C-alpha cells in the first residue's frame, strides 16, 4: 500500500471524514458506477442502509445527508456546503432525488434511508447502497466501508485487503519508522525530501508543491471563516462558537502586553486557530482532513503557529511541514488506523498530534531521528484516548481536544529537539500500541456515543 500526501490531506466538508466525507464519496462512486454500467436510466429506487458506527452517530455526524448529497452527484472536495444543505433539504421535503444529477427518482427519506444498529464484519463504518428497477428487482448493489480520513473501499476491495489507497510503486518505500530512518541515512535525505521524492510516483515536484500550498490556503481560509462566525453550532447541544470573541479579546490584550500575556500569547493563538477550524468543521464548513475531520484543527493550528511566530517563514516551510507530517501519517494508517470508529480518538487526534509534531520538528531543523522522536512523543501521550462524542456530534469533547493536542504537538517537538533523537520507545512501538489498544477498547468507546463523556453528560 502506498499513500500520497494528497490522500492524507483532502479538501472536504464537516463534520467527519469517516461519517461525512467517506459516505459522500461512496454514494458518488455508486452513482457513477450505475452510469458507467448503463443502468442509470433504469433506476426507479435507491435504498441506503447505514450500519455500525455510521448508524450510531450518523445523524449527529450528518451521514444521512452526506450520502444523499453523494447520490445527487456531489463530491466533498467540490461541493459548496450551503448549496449542498439546500439540495438535501429539498430531497427530504419533496421526496424526489436527481440521481447523479441526471435521473430523477422518488426518494422517501424514512423508507429508503435506514440506520441499522448492527456491525458488518469488515469495518464498523459500513453503508450498503442498492438500486432497484421497475419491478423492484436489484439492478446493482454494493457495500462500502469508510475506513478513516475519507478513504473508502467497496466489498471486493475490502475482501482483498484494500485500504482505499493507490497501489503505486514509489522510489523509496518504507513500512516502518525504522525503515524511514534507515533510508534517510542511506540517501542523505531529510524526511521531507524523502517523501517528496516518493510523491514523484504521482506527479512532478512542482505540482506537489503547488497542491500542498493550495491545501494550506484552504486551511487558512477555514481559520479565517472560523474567526468571523458567531452563534450556536447546529445539532441541539447549543454549543456556542467561541473563536470570534476569543480573537477579539486576544487582539485587545496583546496590544498592552505584560509578563503573563507575553508568556501565554503563543499558546493562546494556537488554541484559537484549533477552535476556529473545528467550529467550522462542526458547522459543516469546508475543511481539510488532516488526517481526519475530527482532528482537522491540529495541523493547521501548529503550522499557523510556526508561520506567525517564526521570522522569515515562507512557502518552503509549509511544504516541508506537510511532507514530514505525511511520513508519519502514512506509517500510522498503514500499521494501525486513523479511524475513530476502529481505534478510538487516539487514531484521529493522536495521529494528527504526531504528524504536527513531526512537521514542526522538520521546519525547526530537526534531524530525521528528532522528527521520529517528536512524532513518538505526540502519539505516546494520546494512547488510550476514547472517541465518545456527546450526542453523536463532533463538538464535545472534539473541539477543545484539538486545541489541547495542538499545544501537545508543539511541546513534543520542543522535547525532541532538546535531545539528539535517542529515546526508549520507538515510533513503531507506539503505533503498534495504538493498534493493539484500539483492538482491546470496548466498542462503546469508539465513536458510538454509548460510553464515556457521551453517557456521563446525559447522567448529569
């Protein structure tokens, strides 16, 4: 399996890469498969069945709406979130759905979209789509698994052990942190340089650079929108947006600094950026999976921190940061998981924290050994983190959790850079522990809202 930086960093919409982006991609793929087979004109009804975690938190995560949007022909990286909301509302109100943007069929929301509280064997995030013809006969049916970070596989791919990533031969393949460090030593390359060389399997260096800078622009745009918006987040928890007011307070405070404000200023801005992104995500806005939507604020917050506080920071640093982060994300997805439904929030926030720590260590001049150490520290201190969103919404504890992990990533990089990269627990060992801990974790703590804070909140 090979994973590109542009596979890990996808432009999409909130609130969840597994529950929103993945199902939308699956439904769009299903509609396109109908078109390719010449069956689109014969379809009279489409049935959607959501299983496992997609069922348990599907309403709060907007899985039902995202799937319908995909059937309408919308794609996460291209859709206008506001236009999507209107189109989906119209389907629910009118009972008519324009499949793939072309074939209008009846769609009864309560009959044709079912949330089933059972798990399919291959992955907890599963949806089955069925197209019926005139006589009710099945024209085409497929099951899709949303395996984290917006990656999807269908039934045949899952049976073959697919991960949703391309099977591309790269110049310098590595399957472990140990192999990554060995290649860096043998080739005399920084981590970012090695990843860039591998990206040539997909596109020239100039295109990779341009694409990563475009990703950064979307991240910055998400922060900017989050700093302007006020009000209450949707979903019923009545969680207020805080970033706009916090931004105003920071601007006013920093104009008259004292010792305390000077000490805490950088951390406050990191917190602000993370909150802004994840409030936008919770509101269904445009975000970048980094590597997931639930953890989308960590990497932008840390990268913003560097760009704001490091004199002379520029585009080269953005590219290097995201490439080094990619190296770590590839290892975690390959050897464990970035899916909260599979391994808990340690796989989302933990992986993003490790990736951000590696990226920051890279642009601060860290050696490959120090970068690996930074990633290990960031991951190690998120092990065991459960995914227990209150009300099935990506709001509490998810929004603040991104701020906490962003600060933790900065500290991880700082600790690693204070040493020579030598440490007791390897990144590989931490990733293996993530995988095993996720397997041992009870299902109620893995994105089902049936345990942890989700239950404690209702009992209060």
